[in-house]
């Protein structure tokens, strides 16, 4: 038997938890489904410095827990399950998960995004054995050792700076000669004596025997090859939206993000999308939270008019 709700929220990151807070305060019967931990991607970062209201920053895990507590106190339910499909049954939406089914009048998709892969030889083979996508999880294993980070965006620069707490040296390998990251993060990284930069350089392969021992690098301007001996590489080359469970139900943009209007409505009535999974997202904690609130307000309006 499927459990019945007014609203099912897929994913309990900042977008999902804000949506749950607003929906519960509107007295909608709502549940958030989360396959990992409340907070989503922010739990993979040590500190969030740009969420308003925390002048000294806040730990990613703590912010996730606080958002979760607030939404639950308002009346949102939370269940731990991985969503496997979303389908329509008349005006109802059926959400299948690894732990059972749900039937809802409306659904808000806040399933976020996962780190993209580099796609080079050795990457899959050495994942968990020197190749990592999570500095908070794996950084301490490389205390006192030189390591590499790949990418030039906010994630690579921020996590590279964080990793210098453990590593003896962090070499940031970037394919251009200019970082994409926010200026304040760049300034912090450039003034960090434990960080150095390999510009115009790509990783061609990750080598090792049982664990990573080196990266094969190529200068994209000169073609010159080099070997960087490190026991670990942290890869931060962008995010891929989590939309596998949709099976073509909803229109996506060319990057696989869900197309929405300004009310976070998808082209399917009663299905909304918010946060990193939606098209044109600023991909910030604060914007995901704002999206979630907007989607919940729109969902409440939709549910008021809902007929089976
Ligand atoms: P991103 O902004 O898309 O940056 C990805 C970086 O990886 C770029 O520098 C890109 O190079 C490089 N890259 C992409 N594919 C590559 C490849 N195949 N080989 C080598 N390099 C490659 O991704 P992100 O840093 O994960 O950030 C994602 C979003 O989250 C952004 O909107 C960001 O602002 C946000 N975010 C915010 C914070 C924060 O506010 N503190 C923290 C983390 C993330 P090019 O520059 O040459 O394209």
C-alpha cells in the first residue's frame, strides 16, 4: 500500500528542507525522502561561509541538522529511502522508492546534484583509494602528504584551501590560466602558502598499483607532459543533476537540469523542481532555500485546487 501525502519532497538538502518547512507551516501533510543525510551537498563541505545569519560561518553538517530540526518541528516528516521512479496516476503522483511507495497530490523535486567525473584512466579504479570527491570525508587520510585538486570553480578552490589543513601541499590543477571561483575564494587560495597552481594543465591519467601514486599531466598550450607524484587527487569539475528516476517524465535542458518557470513549476502540473536540480540555478545554499520556499508556496496553491 502506498503512503498518501499532500506533498512528497524528493531530497532533503537546503531546497527540500525549506520546502518542507513552508509546506508544514501551511498544514500540508508532507514528507521529505532522503537517501543519505539531511543537508545534502553541504554535509560534504566543512564550512558554509555565505549563508546569511551566520557571520562566522557554520559547519555544513550543523546547518543541515538545524534546517532538518526546524522543518520537523513545523510538522514535516522525514523518511530515508532512495527514489527509483516518479510516475503519474491521473492527477496523483506516484513515487516509488527502495523502501516502498508514496502517492501525493504534488511533488517537489529537490534531488540536487552529484560531482562530475573527469573520465580519465584510473579514475574509477582508484575511487576510494586516492581518488576522492569529498574533502571532508577523505582529507584527514592524507595528513602531512602533498595532494592534488582538479578544477577551477568554487568547489575546487574552497575545498583545496580546506585540504591544506591536512596536506603538506595542495597543487590545484586547472585547465585554464584563470579561476572561475568567486574572488574571495581566489584571494584566500592565492594567499595560502600551502597552495600552488598548475595552469593550462589537464590530468590525462591517474596511476598507481593498489592506491594512487601519481597523476599524468599535459600542458594544453605546449603539449608538454609531466608526472605529479601524489597519493591523492580530489576532483571538483562540476555537478551533474540527479534526475535518473524521472525516466523522461519531465522536460530537461541540455545539461540535464529540470526546466521550470519562476514559480518552480515544471511542465507537468503539480510537479515542481527547486535548487541545484533546476535549470539556471545559482547553485548556492541560499538560492536553493529560496527556491524551496517558492516551490512550496506554489504547491500549496496547486493542492488547494487539486481534484483526483
Ligand atoms: P563549476 O563552477 O562548474 O566549475 C567546474 C570547474 O571544473 C571549472 O573550473 C571547469 O573549468 C573545470 N572543469 C570542468 N570539466 C573539466 C574537465 N573535464 N577537466 C578539467 N577541468 C574541468 O563547478 P563547482 O565548482 O562544483 O561549482 C558548481 C556550482 O556550485 C557553482 O555554481 C558554484 O558557484 C556553486 N558552489 C558554490 C560554493 C560556495 O558558494 N561557497 C561552493 C561550491 C560550489 P573551466 O573554468 O575552464 O570551465
